């Protein structure tokens, strides 16, 4: 069963997502980032290029020819299809899915891990509560992590 982790209390959802993606990349883990909102996904794409002057996180859109050779694949479409496209180069399919959408991602059960990042924004928190209930309703037991209680660094 997919392990679902909610990290709440992020001052900035997209910036925290960049930090999470960098951490997963540095740990040698491949992941798919899902958001059906094209403008939010584009903003995240831009932020990944510029959020840190000292590090680089290779990433492409799922339909890019380099997707099979790239650790991080971004998609507004089906995350399972993005994972399949990313594994066509002989590498194992990404085991991690990062959801930046307001709704539960389709096909999340195909991934070992699902990460949800929640900011302090009231609308973001409300959407996260709905996702939490949806996961519970599907028989999952989400895990929560309070980012506001963790030290910087």
C-alpha cells in the first residue's frame, strides 16, 4: 500500500516542494511531480531552476524526450503515464509522487510514496483536509509531519 505523508506548516508550498525534490534527488530517488494546474506547475518548474544558487535539480516535463534519463519528471497529466515514460530508458520507474494539486492525484496507488506539502494558507489547508479524508476513505492511513516544529537547516 502507498505510504502517504503530509508535511504541513510550510511557509511557502512551492519553495518547500523544491527543497523536498532536491532532498529526494540527492538521495538518488526518482520522482514524479503532479499538478493539473498548468500555471502552478509552470511556476514550480521555474522555481526549481532558481530557488537555490548552489544546487541544481535536473527536471523535465513528462513529454520531454529526456524524461527517461531525468530524475524528476513534472506532469499535469496522469502520473502513472509520466512514471511509465520516465522508465523507458531502462531506469526503474519513479517510486515517489509529489502532489502539488488541490485534489488527490489519479493513480497514486501505483507509487510507493505520496508526498503532500501544505502551506499555512487557509485555502491550501482546507484542500489538504479534503485530500486527507479522501485517502482515509480509500483505506489509507496518512502520516503527518509538522514543518513548523522542525529546525531550519
